[in-house]
C-alpha cells in the first residue's frame, strides 16, 4: 500500500511538472512573438477586427488600424484587408468600420465582413486571398495575440508574418500585459488541443 501511494504521488508530481512546463513554454512563446516585428513585402496587410461603435473603431481597433496604415505607407503591401463581423443590432461590421477609417486616410482597403473569432477571420481572409491569387500577408493585431493569430493563419494556408501594434490598452501597464499573456497562453493551448477558437462573438480575438 505504501509503495502504491509513493508511486501515485510521484506520478502526480510528474504530471504537475509537465503541465507547468507546457504552460511556461507557451507563455514564453507568446511573450517572445509579441516582441517580434516582421514586415516583409507582402501581398496584403491583414488587420484583425476589434470592437467598433456605430462605425467608430474602439481604441484597441484604432491602434491596429493606425499601425496597418503606417505599414502600408512604408510599402509593406499594396492593400490592407480588414476583417470582422458584427454584433446583433450593429449597423456595420468591424471590417467595414476599419475599411472606412483607412479609406478616409488614403489607404487601399478590402473589407471581409466575416468572422466571429480569430479562426473564422483568418479562414475568411484565406478564401479571399485564394480567389485573388494572393499568398503572403502581414498580420496586425495586439502583441500578445500575435502568436495565436499567425499560427492559425499559417494552418489555414496563409504565408503569414506578424507586425503587432505597440499602442493601445493592451500594452499600457505591466498588469494588463500579464493578464493578456495568461489569457493568450490558455487560448493557444485550447486551439492546439481542440483545433478551435476559444472565443465567440465579434470583438473576440
């Protein structure tokens, strides 16, 4: 009985250590990717959607759009793809709100008004890119969301890199950054295990 108890305790300890290693390694990947900025010349810049209010981008969304505009003006790609659906009762979609914001500032934009989460969004973008014969993209989102978004994009067939925004609510304080890293660590593991996005609804990243 004592031997069995010791064996069980060791097994539990090994499982706990393995879980901690997986969580730590994934969190480190989220942190590392958040600090990269890959901006090769590509077919398109893709802005993942976030909240909008009757056509006005939220502060999170606006930071992404402004970063995409800077990439466009630097010649990274000849167009920006905005993506994202709408909430019930909305008069416009995230994609349309983002496109309007950019077009007012002289950016050549294509709106993909679909996607209730990250996976659905990149799948919708991949369909458009396939139709147009585009292959490469630079994804613009928040730093902590970069690893999960680029992994999903590559999994659906987009040759993707990420250039995260360095502004907005998600990077203002260390506490906020820590919460986003924890959230994205769990969300990425959920995707890796189940093959689905853990979010639902517009504005979900």
